[in-house]
C-alpha cells in the first residue's frame, strides 16, 4: 500500500462538519486545516441539517454531549447519510456513563455511520452493548497486544460486519476493518496519549479522508490512521530537552501540515491480517 | 497614518466581554492579553447584562451560536450600546444557514453594532440580505481582488452608511470603511487562513481598540487590522522548516505580544481609496 | 518541606472529573496529563453523577457557568463528597455578577468543597458574601502585598475555618490555609497572568493532588501551588526574544511535564506564617 489519500484530501479540500466536544475542538479545526481540509463547527438543532448539507462529510464526537447536542447529532447524521456523505462516529467515553453508551448506540442504530473510530474499550462497549470504560482512555485490561491481536480482530471484524461500517480502533496497535479485510497498524507513539484529543483529531481527519477518497474507503481510513501515527513519530523526533506534551501537541499538527508522501510511505507499518 | 492605537490599548487595558464560539475562544482570550487588554467570557442570559456593564467593549461572534446564546447576544448588545460601549459583530458563517443569517441581521437591527468584521461572503450576505457562504471561509468567487476592488469598496461603503457602522472586511486585501472614507490594507499572509480563528481574534482586538481609542474609531479599526496583518507577517518570518499551522498560531499571538510601533509603522501598507 | 505530592500524583494517576469553562478547558486537560493525572470533562446533568463516581476527584470551575451546568455542578459535587472524593471549587469571576456570586456561595453551602482556589477578589467575595470583582482578574486594590499580608492571612484563616475547607489564594504572593496553619508562597511570575487559565489549570492540578495525596491535604495543596509557580519560573527561563504569552502558555505545561523533585525543592519558596 502506498498512500494516495493525503493527495486526494489536499486536492478536494473537503468541508467537514464537526459536532464535537469543546475540550479538543480547536485542535480538531486546526488539524483539518493542516491536512488541507476545511472545518465548520455547528451544533444547534435549528441549523445542523442545513450546515451538513453544505459539507462533504460529518464527524460526530460525543466527548461533551448534552441534551441539546444529542438531537443535533442524530438530525445531522441522518441528513448527511441521506445525502450520501460519510459520517464518522467517535464514541468518546462510551461505557463510562449510560448516557454515552445509549447515545452512541442510538447513533449507530439511527444514523448508521460510515465509520466508527474509538479506543478498544469504547468500541468493545458498542460491540457487546455494555461496557467497562474507565474515563476516556482505554482500560489497560482491554488493550490490544500482540498476544490478543487475533481475538480483538475477530471481535471488530464481526462488529463491523454487523454494523455495516468500517471500524477503526486505535491504541498501541491500531486495527481497521470493514468486516471483510482487517489491517493492523504499528505506527505512532505511546506519548500521543499524553496529548488530549489526538483521537478526536484522527476522527475528524477520517471524515475528510472518506469525503475526499470515496472509491476505496478501507484504504482511505487505513492510510489516514497511518498518517496520524507517522505524524506522532515525526513530531516526537523534533522534541527538545525542555519540551513536553504541550509542545508535542503543536508538533503533531505541524507534522500533518508538513507531511509528504515519501515520509508517509517510508514509515508506514501496516499488515493485512 | 502612524499607529497610535496599540499604545492606547496598552495604556487603557480595556476589559472586553466576549460572547464567542468555543472553537477559538482560548486564542481570543490570549490575543486580548497579548495586546494588553483583558478578556471576560460570559454567555448566560442571566448574567450577560451585568458582565457587559463592567466592561469597556463587547464582541459578539456567532461562530457556534445556539438557542441559549442568541438572546444573550441581543441582551448584552443592547445593554452595551445603552452604556455607550463599542460593540463588534463577527457574523461567522452568515449565509451558511438561515439561523446564522437571521441572527446576524437581527443583531444588526436590534443592537446596531459599532463595527461589523467578517469575510467578504459574510458581509455581502448582510449587505444584500441573502447569501451564498460556503462554510466559514469566503467563497473564492467573492474574493476581493485588485480587479474588483472598487466595486467591493462601493458595496461596503453603501452598507456601512446604511448600517451606520464601520465595516471591516478581511481577506487578501482588507477593506475598512465608515460609509464616508474607505481604506484598503495589504498586510498579512494567505497562510493566516490555515490557522482557525485569526478572524475571531481580530474581531476581539477591534473591540479593544474601539474601547481604548474612541476619538477616531475609523483610525482605531484600520490600525488594528494592519496590526493583525503585520503580526501574521512577523510570525511567518519566524517559522522553521518543521513548523506548520499550529506553530504559526502560537507565533501570531506572540508577535502581537511583542509588537512595537516601529515594526508596525515600517510594515504598514494602507491606502485611502 | 520537600515535595512528595508530585511523585504521588504520578504514581496514582488519578482520574479527575472537570466541570469547567470552555475558555481554558483544553489547557486544563493537557496540564492534568502533564502532571501524570487523567482528565474527563462531562457536564450534562444526566451523566455527571455517574462520571464523578468513576473518578478520584472533582474540579468545579464556574468560568462560563450556565443554567444547564449549574445543576450539574451541584449534583456532581454532592455525589463526589458522598463518595469521599475531594472537590475543588474555582469561583471564577465571583463578585462580577450576581449569578457567579450566588452560584459559588450555593456550591459552598450545598457541596462543602474540600478546597477553594481563586484570586483574592473572588475569595474575598465569598468570605464576606458580597464583592467587587472586576472581571476575572483580582482588583489591584485587593492584591495581597507584603504590607497587607497579615490581614489577608487573617481573613482567609477565618474563612477556611468557617467553610471547613482549605483556601488557596493565588497572586503575587500565594496564601494557603486550612483554618489552622497558613503558608505564604513566593513562587511564580507576574507574566503568568498574561496567559489565560493558569488559575484554572492550578485548580485542576489541586484536585489531582488531593486525590493522590489524601494523608496531608494542606501539604498536598501547598506543594502543588509551589509546583505551578515553579513551572512558571522554569518556563519563563526558556523564553526566546520573539516569544510571547502564547509560547509561554505552552512552556508552562511543558515545564510541568518535565518537572522533577530536585528543581521543585531547589526553587520552592514557602514560609509558614
């Protein structure tokens, strides 16, 4: 696999509608600009259908969901799907509260997203319908490792087939499957977990990738998961002795802004399972 | 023209009330601190009139407007005007949804802001009462260029006269008019559009400028539009080979923090039309 | 005093529930990650009790309070206290509007927080029940100085005893008291006030400290106030000639990420009153 998706995103410059949490929203906007896409954030029920109709893709992120924005997500999601736009669901914290689990399951059921991107605990919660998520990070006990890789892939494979969606689970090893093929990706760095919102950023980038490269959605998703990991690797290589997670945050987005196909292909570590 | 506004802002350190979007709010707060003003964000209907009464200026930004904050904007805006405080309207995305267009027009009508600052598509939407904004960036077809400069200036001139407000449109060429005089400003860099919120930041700075330099509002606005562009130029000159839009974001605010009258006057590129 | 709290936070990695303002929320999340804790933001009434039950501590920050989040703060606060979790109240802008003053007093009364962290104007407002806060910064007339230190300490001492809480007031000189002992801390730099949210960040760090080091809450709080000040000093020492408050913002969080006990103890400037 060589990455074509980045060039397609830069060529198409898709406008991406994000209904997303207020913790990481600024980084989500800047990372979309970094990759060559364009963000618009709008979450009021009165306008979300109109806004999403202007766009090429939609990212629904439940990180700070509330009674006002849940109906907005459902309405925007349905409208986007009716228009044939890709919809990404980032089920932040699914399993941590009944509201989050129920909302994510409701979006799965009513919107039928194109892609679900989360950590293993969140996605496991959706796959089995109940969860044990502790906060917004994956539980250590759930982590995808070399030892349980096959079992995790089987779970996600079955879930993707049932949800008729691509499923992307990110962690030390990332897994991407459309219910037929499954890829394991070993890019990125553990320190990315010390920057809030790298997962939210990836979800938004995936909406841009699906919008700009619709011919092969599984490739678009896999390549963009690789790109985020490679950005984390390149950014880490720039870190100085006094730099910490705040500088790393900046450097990751910078690395996406500066990403080129050569670096991406040279560092890409992806295996078909 | 030599810039006096910066010194006046630093001397007065005006407290600026912002009802603004959650995408760029942190940068808006830090840029106000960078220039020597002080921010306060408050958007609940129950407190906005009291908060704005404490302040010297108000910035209304509809970037993530909702059913709760629209009445807050109207109430704060009316109170600020009754107290003689300058009110800036940033009509983010006017033309992209009926809610945004209607809200911006309602603020124009009921609040009568001192200044409207937007991109050409947003301001054209307000000037003609209907729009074709695609997202939160100006349409390429609307862009102010050397070729259509006179026509754009005429449109804005007439709109400013009718709205009894200063109108500032920013883009490759910025235009500022109070309905009598009109200035074209050719500072800034195209890459500023790859950082989310540079427009939001400018709108907040303009509220500070109008609060601190009330004697000549058109000069205060023009000089502050220049300042934002010069900050973008200085910041770009600091960029290293690995830096991208995230570092540029930081450097722009830093440049405002470090701005001095010499650099500002040396780089100022403003023409009376 | 030598600092043990930092090591305890890193060892325990407490999950901290924040109901906080949208201006500085990203920095609050990243600073918690920098120190080795983990953030979760959730503010809808339907989920806050469940979320806080998963966590080890709670931070209530009224910086952009609204009609939906005030009941969330009360409910989460009561639940956290019932579970024996530490609760920090950051009464941002208390005194600037009746809503802020009344909400902060209601949280004091109904939640009985473990710690109140604010600037002198905010805390004075709560101590005397009415206030003169001008915005979100302390009034110059209220500032704690070498001259009025004893009087300020007496006020806070009495307030802490009455509220049965630790009180931490930060400014040029920080004061920390549990109603019995009182410490004055002379770390930090005035330029920290030119970065929005360093106070919000400290409040969240204090929730992590209280969660991770419950044996001696006053020491945990004092050492963490010192840590924030030392981070500001170390970060300032890294500043280059073109850097401003935006770079300083990044460097402060970086300094917390890189903080070690040696630097902390070497720079610690704390006096028992």
